[in-house]
């Protein structure tokens, strides 16, 4: 979610850090900063806004001549975008500086402990805890202090650490957040992404989880966070810069589809427990008493976010036993919805700036309803104006067609639905446990689906020449095929429609003819037989059917032309898996038709007009 650059060598570090940060701008950010170390000590400069704002600040300051430093572009997670919340962060005495990508789950616990010891905090971030923690553990060896700190921190992080106490060292640490080490002649680099350092070196070490690097001008020492020395193979980067920004993928959309296992981990990190209370949502201000007073819920969103809301509606109704309406934001305020102070309105927007969704938010508040925003952007209008907010830690999404934002919205809904159900007493622990277990398995299961992308690519190339395609499903499968249909039409320009499978006989069946491609989802055991019956109806009229099922519904194989099996999961959680092949189908169909996947015609990433 953030960009990291570090440098130690013989050249002026300020320019190298700034140029590296500019190479990371494609990731998205709301603030930036650098820290350098010289014989005058640490100097930290940071600014809210674009890197140009940081450059203006640097020009107005008396910057020391330094050849070691760290830099950062921030995408806000803990604390709004501001100069104070920007990285790098330091300890109370300005001896240690840290930049960080990830989430420290136990930062509040550590913050309270360190404050009691006299640490003075100036930001709202979890990262500032790291600099104070390292300082508190320093006993004459900065490497050992960092190692001790990692034993105290829970969560996911990539760290770059700089200290005037040992100004000839730069330290990098990785746990569940990517970090690379660049090797040069008399100089070394740290980067969250290859583009940050590609101008200076093509030789890199890729740190794995639980590994760290200690860099001097002369050498890069690799070790585990326990201090055991390790050797790694040096990797030669042959990409050009444009490819490197996409991590080697041909398009941002494909990269973002492959980002989803990590996005799932980030969104669930610190929110799930293997026992009571099962789900922890510390950002919510809603009290149990307020939750028990709600009589109904409205979910309001546009496009892909609306499709996530359809799944959220089913999860909340089934688990929390509250009536839920999912509505398109552009229609919501014009139909005089029945909103009372006992209504919870959930608005969903990746950017938090979608005009129709914000208008619905304000309409709900005008009627006295409490509003919860589900968004990916800290500091967005939706996050500021709503009474409560659930963030999806998907990270920046560049491609216009949303992928990881949608799937992390699903996870936010699942977590919130469990939270409601537990407080309302509508779901016993013996039922919550398997759901939480299914959620924890999702990242690895998504990775296994991505390994089968060639199967989906083959089918996509077959249907790329078609002008029409239909998607069918029942229950939450129907909600997912609506998203699959939208993805296909918005980037491949193939006309597609999604239908509730049981509605085919009420008119749509007339459109099925010999060779019509149909994608059918059948992951719900209680609806399996009826879905198979609907599939046979279209097969009997000549349709070619791709079926997507789980191991529990694998009997579908005898009723379709092709079958793609996804890993077994809780039926309600299946959308978080079945959407992956549908995203890949749309992507490969668009590529086969020769279109610009990341910038489909007539569409914008954030729709800020009504």
C-alpha cells in the first residue's frame, strides 16, 4: 500500500530518494517523505500531497550533504493524510527513523506501553510505534534492537531503518510485505518495488518472510530476523521500467488480480480470531447497544461495489437475521426510501468519492440514519462523512476495472456480518468457527486458482470472437455472475448478461441458440440440483457451458462442456473464490480482442459526477 526506497553509498542520497519515490507514484499515495543522515544527525522532511510538495519543502530547507537515507510514499491506513502522519517516523530523541509498509496489529498495546515509559507520540500511525520500540530496545547494536522489536510486533510489515547511532548501516526487514535489496558498486538500495531502484541496478536480492538485510557501502549481509546468516541467489532484472511498474505483468489489471491473496491477508489481518470474539473491528464506533437497536439495513453502492453489496446483503440476512436492501446509489435518493433512525445505511465505494454514493450517504444522514462506509481510501469523503468506516486494505488499484477492491469489500462484509451476528446472538460459536476458518484459508486458495489461469485463458480465447455471452447462477452465485458479466462487458466489449438461473424459463431462454456460450456457477449445495436442471435447459438448446463448481458440487461435470473446480469452502464464502476465474475470463477475452485492458473506452476509475 506504500512505497519504500533506501540508499547507502557515495552519491547524494536526497536526489536518489526523490527519483526513486517518483518511480513509485503509480502505486498511488497521499503523502511522501525522506530521512537522511549526516554528521549533523538525522534530518526528516515530509509533506502531505504529491512529491512536488515534498520537493518544494526540501528546497526551502537547509539540507545536509548526506549519502545515506530512506524515503516513503504513504497510502493512509492508520491516521488521515497529513504531514505528521507521513513517513519517515522517528523516536522521541530523533535518533532512529523508520519507514514501513503494512499493518502492526498490536500497535495500540505497544503504544500504551511505550508512552508509559516516556515516549512522546506525535502521529496517529502504527508506524511511529516501531521507531519508539526500536529505540527502547537499543543496547549498543542497532541490528539487535531491530531483531528484538520484530519479536514484539504482530502483523505484516516491510521496514527500512536508519539511525544516527550507527550511521553507516541501513536495515531492511520483511514479514508478509514485499521488499527487495539492490546491489551496486560501493552502494546498496532498498525498494518495495523494482522500479524504485531499476535506474541504478538490475541485480537484486528478493527478501522472503522473516528475513532482513544489513547494508553498508561495501556489503549486504542477509540473515533471518533471529540473526542466522543466510545466502540467496542474486536475481538479474531484465524488465524495462514500464514492465517493472506492473511487477512484470502485461497490465495493471492482471497484476491486481494476482495481488488478491496479499490483499485478502491485509484486509483480514488483525480482524479474525480462532475463538471468541472471532472478529475484531476496532475502527467501529458502533456499540453493541446501538447494533441491537437496528431494525433494517440499506446497502447502497454503484457498479462493482453494488455487486459486493449483494453478497453482503445475503451474508447479513442469513447470519445476523436483519432485513437488508441492496440498492443502486443513483436510484436510492430519488425513490423516497424508508429511512429511520433505526436504519443502518452502508455505503460502499472503492475511492470513497463516488458522487452518487456520497449523495445517498447525505440523504441517509438527513433522515437520521447511522451511516457506515466501506472504502479503500483513508481520508476520503465517504470515510470523513460517515459515522463509522470499515477500510478494505486492498492497496492502490490502477486499472479502471476493479478486481481486488471488489474482493476485499466481500471480506469486509463477511467480517461485519459475523460481528453483527455475534452481538445479536443469531449465530452460535459452533457455526461462526467454520466461517472464520474458511476466511483464513482464502489467500492460499486464491493462489491455487491463479495457478490454473491457462485453463481460463484457453476458454477466453474461444469466446473472444462471440458477440454475446450469458452468466447464470442461484443465490450468492447469482450475485457473483452479475460482477462477472460487468467485468466482461466493460473491458472486452462483449455483450453479456447475468440471470438468476431459475428465471431462464421466464423469457431469457428464447435467446439461447446453437453455440451460445454460457458460464454457470454452481457452488451452493442446497441449490445444486435446481441449478443443474437449469443448465440442462440451456444445453438442450445448443448452448456451450463452462461450469464452475466446488468439490462438493463436482457432479456438475456430467452436465457441462467444461468444468472448473475451485477449492472447497463455506458456501457463503464461495464468492471470494469464484470471482477470480471470472476476472481472469474478462481479462484474457479483452487481450484476445486486442483492447486496452487498463483503460476501457468511455469509463473512469472514480466516478465523481452524478
